[in-house]
C-alpha cells in the first residue's frame, strides 16, 4: 500500500481533520528455526517484523505546537514575489539542479540592490514546493519590518517543517515548552535544528533552507547569526539531503564568514548574461495595453540591468497622473537622465514635489 504524501495532505486539511503519516522500518531478522530430530526438518523461522511509527495529528494539534515557536509572520515564500514567467530561465534551472543534486550543500546568491535576488529565491521555493521536489523552509529578512529578528529564523523554519513533515512535528511535541519558546540562537540551533533534523532522514527528498536578504539582518545581531550559520552549514552530521540557499547584497562580513566553509557554490547575479533580455521581457509585459507600451525600450535601457528600477518606472508610467506631469516624466526618461534605481526615485519625487 502506498503511503500518502504528507505535504499534499497538510495542504488540504480543514479544522477538525487529521494528518496521519506512517513510517515503516525494514523488516527485522526472522527468528531461528527449530532444531531437527532425526529426518524431520526443523521448525520454520519466525517472521521478521520491523518497527512501525505512527504519527497522527489534527490541525489543532499542529497549530498548538507551532504557536509556541517564536517565528516571524509573513516571512515565508510568496508567489506574488516570484519571477515573471519566461525570465531568468537559465539561472533558475541551474539553481534547481543544484538543489536536487548531491553536490555543494550551500549556494550563495549575491548581487547589487534590485537585481532580482529575492524574486529568484521565491521562485525556486515555489517550484520545489509546488512540484513536491523538496521541503523548503523559507525566511526573509526585511529591514523595513519592525521586530524582524535573527531569533525568528530557526523557529520559522521549524514551523514549516512541522506543518509538512509529521515525524518532525512529533519531535516538537516531545520537547519542553522552554525549548519551543526559546529565543536563544545557540539553543535553537542545537534543539530545533540539529537534533530535529535527525527526524528528516526518512523524508526521501532534499530539504532546502532559504534565507532571503541576509544582509538585512539587524546589524547588532549579524555576528551572532553568522556564527550560527557557519556552524550549521559546516556540521558534519547534517543529513545528506540538507541544502542552504542564502541571498544578499555584496557584503564583506558575509563573504568572510563563509570563505573557509567547504562545499559552497557562489553565484554573482550581476554577471548573468540573460539579464538585459529578461528586463525587456518584464517591461514589455508590464506596459502591455497601456499608454506607455511603446516605451518599453526606453524603460529597459534606463533600468541599467536592475529589475527593481524597471518595476518602479513601469509603476510610475501606468499610474494615474496629470498630463503635464506625465509629459515631464517621459521627457526625463527619454532624455537619458534616469540611469539607476535611485535616479528613478529622484525623478519621481522631483515630478511630484516640483508640482509638474
């Protein structure tokens, strides 16, 4: 009998319903046969019986244990932040292959602000999760969100794992309340992560732990977090299927932290050759059937390989504004005066505050 997929079950459960998952161990060695007497054969050996572990949790039980974790709200994967379909194809394929192959355990994706690192992280997480190719605990730092802290990272990962992998949730149910509620990074590392990961040996697929915008971790927490992450990615007892994907802007401390760690793949998104073509695809899609659809080339050129700059310009060109202000902005754009993300913000502010 085929064991049901726990991820699929978890996604379709409602209040009062239960999530059950069975893990069947290998059958034990049969008992010895009875001794023979004369020409009579000995007795038949006993059947081998392997242990069976049954995990059975209701949605309420799942929520009860995860509610005790000090996780962050709205720090997980969001489909709305994914790449536009048809863009970043080669890079996404490369990262997806990395996640599914037994190669480097850690991938560092870095590049300038606004180049689409977060979109790639969300896209990879969405693909791996939707296609049920991997478990994908996701956490995004965001300096604009109040109280987003490094102490929420591992509990946020733990919450995802508990919701989709019952053996890990069973492990959490066996912990003390103080273990679940701890905000101490070292304690979380040892109890929620390293010991908990031992429960994932039977999951049969990679577990890809993602941190987006690592450089936006609060500055006074960076050093402690780097020590924890260096320990995690270097831990020799980690399951073979464990992977780590971190995105960040170029940051000397981050590079220095992981410089000596083994089995790391580095990708500089600024070096990707498909960026120019993909930005033009993005702009063309965003301006389609608008008054500015003939300006796709101007916008793509002004974006200077920065997706966020292209997005800002597209939003401005398609937003309601007075005709005089529109003409002034278009003139500035076509005149080549916007050549960066910050330049686009400056032009927009000048237009609005200047009373164009």
